[in-house]
């Protein structure tokens, strides 16, 4: 085996040389992109934190009630967020929610059209499927290395790492939803003179919407998990107190921060679940 290890392929040095080449020639682009992405995230975070916490909590509870027509869910959202405020993690929770909001929005804007295109063009899906497999199987910490090198520390590398980690979910489930539209349904629409665009908007997307929304919900959960890990590269949010508790072996702080993350995950899952079947109108 020595002859095999003595002739190691220098993949790591090749990648390092490529990254250094990028930094030497287009570092200005990474700086511009970093400022462009950081401005709306930091602006929305500042705006959200400027509002009275109780007012924002009431608004979220009202939105949950309007979306699902469930007073039990609204009360649960209200009590859960009041507990977060009581524990002292309101600011970090808002930072986490804003980062999740932006990363999920980017994933939807990019992932859903790619999924639709892949469903209509099998060759495209065959081409991107290995890339999606790679994006979903690479350990999450690996995403942080190149983004930190290119964009430095802060919210931007956390955002980009989160998008790369979470975007396969909406692409795959959008592809699944569009591909599962029954052929007779498409033929009926075409028989009535519908164009390809009309078939997409009036037949395919309505039929695939439950599957697409499942992809969006999964994307939100993946974004939350990655946002917490992204605290290692300076991204703000609930990952910061978790990381500090880990470094100082602070059991109390770690439990409270972990509880806040669990509360956010449950609330996002319940609120973002597609309204309909089985909802409580109590």
C-alpha cells in the first residue's frame, strides 16, 4: 500500500490553488456580493429588533391564526415566543429567523424554477442529480470552509452555506411534484387549447403544490439546522449561545439555547405546514 500513498493525488493543493486564483483576481466581486447580501439581512434584523417584542409576538400569533384558523396554534405560538423572551434569547431568535427567511427565499426563487425545468427536461435532471447528491451528502461543516475564505466572517458566509445545503430539497420535491402530474390531466388541458405556460400555471403547479410546499417546509428545517452551525463562521443567531455554551461547558446556557432552537423549529414547522387537511378550527 505504500506505493499508493507515496503517489498521492494533490487534490487539496489543486483546490487551494484554484481558490487562491479566485481571490487574487476577483476578490472585489466577493466583497461586492458580501455587501449586497449583508445589507438587506442586517437592515431587516435591525427593523425587527426596533419593534417592541410583544408587538412582534402578537403579529406572529395573529399571522398563524389567519393562516390556519386555529386559536390553539395561535396561543401556542404566543406562549412559546413569550418563553423565548423570558429566557433572554429574543434578539438571537430574531437574527435566526431573518437568516432563515432570506435563505429560504433564495432557495425557493432558485430551486423551484430549476425543479420545474428539470421535470420538463429529463436530461437536465440526470445532469444535476449527482450535484444534488453531493450537496446533500457532504458534511455540513465542509460548506463553511470555502465560504469563510471567500467572504470572511459574518452573516454572508452563513447565508451562502445555508442556501447550498438546503436548496436540493425544493429542487427535488418540485421535480417530483411536476413529474407526478397525471398525463391524462395534461392531455385534457392541451385538448382545450391550453398553451405550455397555461398548463404550467393552471394544471401542473396546482396539482404539484402540496409536494412543492413539503419541499419548502423541508428547506426551512434544513436552513435552521445550518444556520445554527454557521455560528462557527460568525453568523449571528441562536448558534452563538450554543457555541459559547459548548466552549465553556455551560450546561444551563446550552440547555436554554437548545430549547429556544427547538421552539423555533416546532413553530416554523407548524406555521409553514400547508393549511388544509386535518387542521384544528377549534
